């Protein structure tokens, strides 16, 4: 009887510890425990997924959404961004990375708004999406 009680005790706490480890690993992978400064995108793009921003290169990388698009323009406030790796007027497939270069360094300008104008090739409708990059 004592052996069964001890085994139930170990199993109960073993599962609880395993769940805590999984939760902490998930939080760590989301960057919750990242203490270093850096750049955040908030509010971020609606259609595009923010991937990364390099202050030194002045490049922001976003990932295209689920549909094929044609980029009309990419701009930033303060002014600077203008080019992407999906050339204007050329179809950009779903899931493709889009690099926008010439984005001002957020060390000098702590907040930069990047605006992308694009056309959905399936519907032919034009859209504008923007994201705000903050220097933490």
C-alpha cells in the first residue's frame, strides 16, 4: 500500500513538473525572458508578418501573407525606405520574405513607421499596411 501511495505521489508531481518545464520553454522561445535591448514592432503589420530589423543595415524583413501580391511601394516616416526584394509590379508569392531597405536607423529616430502599398493579384484590390518599429 505504501508503495502505491509513493508511486502516485511521484507521478502526480512528475507531471506537474513536466508541465512547468514545457510552459517555461514556450515562454523562453517567445522571447519573454530576453533582457537585452533591441527593436520591437508594435503595432505591427496586419497582413505581413514581421521577421527582423537590422539597424546597421537599415533593412526590415517581413513575410508575405497567404496570397500572391504585387508591391506598389514601400515607404517610411521619417523618409527613407523605398526598395524591396519583390520588385514593384512583379508577383510576390505567399510566404516570401520581403526586404525593405533604406529604413532610418531607430537609434537616431526611436520610432519609424514603415508603410507598404500592395495589390492582391487574385482580387485586383489595392491595400496599404503599416508597422511601427520602436527602439527599446
